[in-house]
């Protein structure tokens, strides 16, 4: 029966022809040599917007859920508009945010904006003005926008690529220019840093563990190890025979896609298991550890996603409150401040957008306690009490 596995210890005529082996930077191969079948180095995915979108948001359930939680929670926080110190419930900017353009509602627009920030660290908002009136707001995909730097290092404009064309958007000019929102980046003056990028190693580990486990199930579970050549009549392999055997192993049996694929052995070959079993490697705990790192990098308490082994918070309610206080509100507040400064000039007057804390369900218990404390403070006037609770 013909074997699909090449037998390099035989000559081209099918007869055994062991030859002497020259040493080439390593010890000579003896009759009891071993080829380790699990060689290689760690492979890391890219950190670009497209790479993180595919490997994280579109492929990893933990990253997908964590990002959706942050973006949806932040987009659901209502904004209040103030002219100076007075609330303006009928301010036109609120109507603009509620319906920024003909294709998106307010929550859709804000969810996409926060999603861009989480994936790329950058978000770009282009205004559409007719005459002197601001009519619509549109989001530009971050991977299609590049910063144009002047000779002095300052930003002079932005190039937006769509299809086969590129158009230049000025950074400053008459009227409202492009708004560039970005998260802090310690090594870049013009671009922000993606929270998902900081969890890139954990993201790769989680995806690789899933791919390995899937391949192991498809091919039946066998750990990697060494192929040992121990002929009965002694002799050595030539350098060419050794290299061809090694190449056959790497091509047909290495990698996650070939995990667990059985070997067909002949003529003095013996398989010695050297790799760790999934139980030894504790894949479940490794995946949970990677999931925790992904969730923490994005800013979601692991308890909220159902990842076991996280006892940072006493209960779900405490974790949810920490999620809003430490992740959602800072993101909404900094975005509202940027929108306020950007849109203020277009609406002739000092504009201040702030999140409506009383409308956030996750902070209901905290706000109720604040109202109780302030209401019981008899030494405060009604005006002081209103200011204390944010009015």
C-alpha cells in the first residue's frame, strides 16, 4: 500500500542507503535522532483599524460584546444643552444630534462614533452646511482619513479616500471644519490609540485558542511531539533526507489547521508525545484569562460579560455602576465637551453639552442617595440644592 507520507530514509530506487552526515552548525544526526514537530514563533495579527475590526469585533465574541456594551450605553445617555448657566431644552443643537442626517438617528450616529473611537482611537465628524446654516453631521470611517501635516508639524488638513477618489478637507478655514475626536496616544501627535489595540495580545490568544480547539476537535485530539528514527540495522540519515522529512512534517502536520492529524509511520519511525494536552495547558482558564484582559482593555468589568473567576466587585449592581462611572461617563463627557466647543460657534453663543445623569438607569441608586442627602440638608437654599444635584 502506498503511503501518503514521504519516506526520506529510502533512496530514489526504494533501497536503504544511509550515508554519513556532515555537521553544519549543529551536532551530527545519529541513529536515534528526533525531529520536533511543534516549532515556530508566536504570530500576531495587525493593529490597523481593519485588522482589529476583523479579528476583534467581527470574530471574537468577548470583544464584540464589550464594544457593543460601551457604545450602546454611551449612545443611550441623553445630553442636556446649556446657554451659559441656563438649561436650553429647545436648543437647535439637540435637534441636530437627535437627527444628524437623513440616514441615521441620534443613537445610531453616536453608537457608530463611539465604535470608531474604541476600534481606532479616532472619530471624524464632517459638517454639512448650506449657506451659513449647519444642516447635517456625517461620520467618516477612520481608516479612510489621513492627517496632512504641515512643515511646522501642525495639522493643515485631512485627506478622505472613498472609492478611487481623494478629497482634501481643511483643518481650519471659514465656517465649521472637520471635527477630529481622538483618545490619548503617548507616541503620536495626531492620531489616537485604540483601547482594543492595547488588548491585542489577549485578542490573538483568545482567537488562536478557539482555532486550535476547533482543529483539535475536527482531527481528533493528539498532542504534538517528536518523530524518532531508530532503525534496527543502525545507520544515519543524510542531510537531504533529514531536511525533506522535516519539510514533510511542517507542510502536512504543523499548524492549528493540522492539529491532531494522525501520522502514518513506517520503517523505524516512532512518535514520542512531547506536547501538553489541553488539560495540561488548561485551555479554559487561558481563554478566560484572555477574555478578562480584552474586557478590561475596553473598560467593561468581566463580571458583566459572564467571565468566571472575577470577584473584583461584590455584586452585579456594583460592577454595573463602576462600568458607567469609570468607562461610559468619561467617554460621553469628553465627547460632549468636544462637540460643545466645535458646535458652539455655529449656533451663535456659548454652548455646553452635558450628560443627563438622572436619566441613566445604571446610576439610579447613586442619584437617589444624592437627592436624599441634598434634600435633607436644611442649611442649603433651594437654589443651592438645585446646583448641588446638577441643575
